[in-house]
C-alpha cells in the first residue's frame, strides 16, 4: 500500500483499497500508465495545444484549487466543435503530506477516462502498477472519482478557463431558501474575507449544471476548514449530510447551528426513521461542536465575530479588519429608553417588511444536477417530507461506501415536531397570497413629536445583532450631506480628495465628490449587513446640489437595511409605516412620569385633560410627566399653572422654516408647557447665573446633533442675562414655585445644569464620548429659537471657537457658518465686528473649509465657503476705507477722539487674511483643474503680500511657487 499512498498523495486523498483486489488491478494500472506514455510520445503536437498550457494544468500547490468569484452563478461549459485529447502530467509529483488538510493538486484525466453517465463502472481511479499495499488503515475513504473539470469538454473561450480562479481557505455550506439564512451565510463570508480568509459559500442543492458541482467538489476537497451551517432543513438534504460527514472525518469541520441546537440534533439519534449516514453526520456534528457556535436571530453578530476569531487563530491570520475609528463615534446616539412602551404593532410591521416572516422555505427537495430549473421543489403534501433520489450524474462526496444511484424516502426525523411544524407553516405561508416579500427600505411617517425617533431607536436596539453595525444619520437638510460623509469614520473609509498625482490625471470637483460617495455606497450596500437609520429626513433632495435621494440610496441595497423617519407623507416609492397616536393607556403611563405615582380619581381626570390638550403626542406627554416627577406637584396645580402662561405674539424668526412656524401656531398648549419649563429653569436658579436656561437658549442654534456639555456651557457663558423675560406672568405662578427653595434643582456646575435639562424632558443624554454630551429635541430647539434669536445665536458663534476636536463637531461648525454668513437665500443672522470676524474666519471658517475639502471631498461647498469669507472681508475693507475718508474730512475734535492706530492694525489683519483666503482658493482650484481662475486669484494674493510684506517675504515666495505650479499645469493641459 505504500505505492498507493504515494499515488494518492497526488490528489491529496487516501484511497481505500482491498488487498485481494490489489493484484488483479495491477495490470489495469500498468496499461493506464503505458497508454499515457505512448500518447505522450506519439503525439508531440498535443504539447503545443492550448489545453497543454500551464495555466490549464493543475499546479502543484493548493493555489490551484479555486472557485469562481460568485459561488451562486457558475458559467455553463460550452461544447467545442473539435475535441482535443490532453495527456495526463507525470505521476512522479508527491502532493501534500498533511493528514488533516488534503492537497488540492490532482491530475486532470485524459478524455478516454472521462466521467460518463452511461458507464459508472469506469469511475475508478487508475493507479500505477508499482503500488504496493500499505498495512496502515486509511482515515478517509472515497469510492468516487476525484473531482475535476474535463478540459476536453470545455472550449478554450469558456469563461471557466479564461476567468482567473482563486483558491479558498474555507468552504461554507448551507441548505434552505430562507432569505435570513442566506443573509447570514453571505454575512459570514464577507466578514471572513474582510479578515483575509478566502471563502466559497454554496448551497449545492441549487446547482443545476455539471460544472458548478465539479467546482464546488474541488473546493470542498481542497479547503483547510469546512463550515456547515446546520439548519432544520440541512438534515433533510443529503448533500449537506455529505459535507458534514466529509469534513468530520477529516477533522476540519466547524458546524454552526442555525435556528436549532445540539440537543435537538441529539434527539434524532433515537429515531428509527434515519439511516446510518444521517447518524454518522449527527455524530460528527456533536463531536465537532467544541466551539459552541449556535446562531439565532438574537446573536448573529456575536456568532459571526466568534467564527471569524476562531478561523483567524487556526489559520494564523492577523486581523486586517481593525480600522481606525475616530474617538467618540458610537454606534447608536442615545442610550436605550427603558421607559419605551407600546408600538409593538409597528415594530412587528417593520420586522416583517425588512426580514419577511422568517419561516420561508425550509424546502426539503433539492434539485439534482440534471434538472433544468436548479431550484428546490416544495413539499408534496402536509403529511410527508420526501427527499429525492440521489442521482449519480454528479460527483458525490459520500464517505466509506459506494455511491450507487438509488432512491431513499426520508421522513421527518423529529416525528412531526419542531422542524415539520416549521415546514408545514412555511407551506401555508407560501400558499397565502397575503404573505409579503421583504424589502430593504422602510419609512416611518408621523407628525412631529409622535415618537418616530424613539421607535427607530427601539428597533435598532432590539435587532442590532442582526447587523454588522447600526449607522445613525441625521436627515436635516443642511447637514444630511455631511452626515453621510461622516459614515466614513464608522466604516473606516478614506473619502479624502486625491491629489492629481494619485490618479495620473486631474479630476473635476464633481468627480471627486462622486467618488467619495461612491466609496461609502460601495462599502455600505453590499453583502455585509448594516442598518442605516436616517432620522428626521426633511426633504427628498440634497439641499446643497439638489441631487435625488436615489443617488444616495440605490435600489439594490445588498444586505443593508435602511430605516427612514420623516414628517413627509411619502418618500419616493419606499414602503411606509404610518404612526398613529398612542393608545390612552400608554399615554397615561407617560403622564404619570418616571416615579409612576398613583393619583386620586379627580387628579386622573386632570391627566386626561393633559392627554386631550397635548393630542396624545409622545413628546408633550413625556415633558409633562417629567415636570410632575421633578416638581412633585399635583396634576391639577400643574394644569392651572400652565394655563396661566401667556404666549407672546412674536415676529417669525428668519431662521425658522414654515413648517416649524406652523407647528408652533397649531400646538399652543405644547408651547405653553415649554414656556412653563423655561420659567421653572429661571425660578430654580433664582438670581444666579441661569446656566441651565442659557444652555437651552444657545443650544437651540447648534446643529441637531449631540453637543458636548463643556461647549454648551462655554457658549452659554457668553450670553448676557437679558432681564427677567417672564416678569409679566411669573408673579402669578409664585405659589407654584414655592418648592424651589429646597428641591436642589438650582445647581451651578456645568454637568448638573445640563442634567437638569434632561430631567425636565427638554434634552436627552447621548452615548457620545469622551465627556458628557446631550441633544435637544427638534421641538425644543424650534421653541427656543422663537424665544431668543438675537443674543443666543451670537453666543453660539462665540462658543464654537472653544471646539477642541473639529472632526467630532463638523455639524456645529457648519451651523455657526450658516449664522454668520447665511447661505443661498438666507441672510446672515449674526453680525460680527471686524476683529471678531477676522478671528472667526481664521480659527473656524478657514479650517472648516480645508477639512471639508481634503477630508471629505466636499469641494464645491468648501470653495463656496471660502468665497463667501472673501466677500465678507472685502466689505470690511470697504468700511475701513470709508472710515479713513471720514476721518480725513472730519473736524479736529473728532480726530482726537478716534483711535486710528487700532483700525489700521485690524485693517492689516483683514487684508492679510484676504490674501490667505485667495491663496487657499487657488491651491484648491489647482486640484480641480481650474487653472485660469486659480492663476487670477494667486496673482491678486501676490500683489497684496508684496505691498504688505515685501518681495522676499516667505509668504510672498510661497504664493509665487503656487503661481508657478498653476502655470506649469496649464501648459501641460
């Protein structure tokens, strides 16, 4: 048997042979060897045949064994008009000697020993006559021919021969039509390949052509480890059982129990309905269950991560998926709401829309290779589950026995228990016309304050294990574009603008921006499942450039699900879940507050009045419940105090849109509750610094994203106290605030002041790190903007200068830019003095533009911001010129009172900053190929610096170098 072992090493397999038959087979083996040698000697022209190309001959390494890039689509072999015979390579090569990992190198057969459906007796491996028996018993037995692709039956132009194939480290086998099972297997494959582990995933029962089966068989024989995802339908499919038995005997099986467990599988051993092969497979599963990999819909992410860790350790691979994540980026923005209640109907509706009913297809009838459909057939009836015949037309991976063509009838192993119930329920669902297919995009629609964000948050926490990651994006119009680009932090992508040398050519700004979004879309919408939540989508088109939402969210989202919350009645053609008001019972729970205090009957009637006045909307109910919990007063006293609040008719803020103004007018009682809350803040803090109240007023002008408490406090301290805004009616409420003396609400520290806003229901804590962050509800911001849009916005702009990490606060930087400069048709809301404007542009606007361009490829937006800054500085220069002219023409007394020197220094700073902006714009225009415009700006910059600093100043020379580069690049173009 020693010779046999050597020959078997050619194919990486140990062939089971019997001693009595060894002598009788020597002659046939000698004939085979002689025939091959004669064919090689007598046909020298064959060596020049394209089939003798080294690229088509099996190389002596595991790199030869490969699979098509997609295991689900295998090209069919085309029959050429001329059949060319190819001799087998010499049998002197010795393959891998590994016992557990078979070699993937095996010899393609000559055409005369090709597989034939009509001659099953010829499917035997011919070995050399010099082989001698080996007394050592083999560990793996095969009674079928070595899997291979017939080169004589494949044309030279066949995709299978021309496509570059790749080797695989792991085979992932599964069976079933459940889309969630397929989704899980694709996710597992994507995660392993992200770790540098090549995978081949397949449900072989769906293969309908010979070549697909042969490729899969070759991969199975060559991979280092085999993963079999065992579902309830796997034990009813003999191909899955063969995979289990094959990898179990090779001791490289890693089973993953999907929707079932080893205890359920163990129970099948006591069933008389299963045969020996099934028992062997079950025994192999139990013995290989050392890693305890069990996947259900509540631990998909953990199971995939654990599997990747195990294989990475076994294969000796270092983690290549560890990407740099910006500090402070969290998966979900808010902690889970422990007080969430109701909405179970909507959550189930969303789950059904995204995942389907979860009970598809446990089909027990896989197709064989000879079937044209290639699809699994359904159940014959509700009382029997029959597995089709094991057709011998394709290569079988049976172990330890002859794979004759035969038919076996299988009954359900559980005797009609769990698996059969699932199958029967599946069949009923299939026959039910109301059984809807899953989608990938769902919109949650409802009026403001009804609880859309809370519903999306609860859904994300419940089903986060079904996704690789949950990505939360604010959908507000001005910030939506930047928020999408911020996903590059979480995804570990580089969306920065490429230098011209990296591409070999200059790309336009539109191309660079398109490439940035393309990178995110390519990573986001593939087989790796993500949950993308777009919260509070305001418009269907991009606010900056008017691009359609379909340009950002493709129709085919891959494994990613998109959940959109919006006030819009309809978004594109996406499925919509309409939120209705809360039931009365749930509304009363919210009104009772966090302390869940029991009230007498008359007070319960007052709570019902609150319910009616607030329209049973979650936001108003939560604020009232928070007030009742913190103030420790009766609902009747609170209702009386709120009714006494007088809402002043104020002119509309130029920074509020029509929808926000309409909401404030159509919900007067909510406005009274919020006004009362502001009065609580003022009364609680007395004559002290009113830090909580100021933080609320300035926080309304920040972007609708989490705000660090220290930044919010810095902005609040810049806001002067503008007297008692509630003096007209605060005296009427003095008895209501009698508790404030000892309640402890009026505290001075920054975190306590922010936490007071959270306790009153006006803001909520976030998961952002480091430090403490809070976020205001959009309705809170809308009301606070109506209260003060003069002092608070200016304090916000001044506080933005305290930002330490711009990458974590880009939205707040853009919000300040909107306030100072205004964009599109909106006028600027904050007027800064000349020196303040210089400081703001130098410390905030200029770094923001450079970061937006270089880090996020926001080329047009960055250039527009720089252009607006330049125009503002030119207006300041004109004002200086006008002041100098007035000073020269004024009287001597007026001249003595004017500090001319200070104006001159500021004027110098303004002019030099203008030159810096011009140079920066020229450099950025160079990156986009706008050489003429860049040259004009750069010459203006050089002129300014020459006059202000001189010809030989470093800044002047630097601008001249930029100009020289612009000229050179223009000449090349």
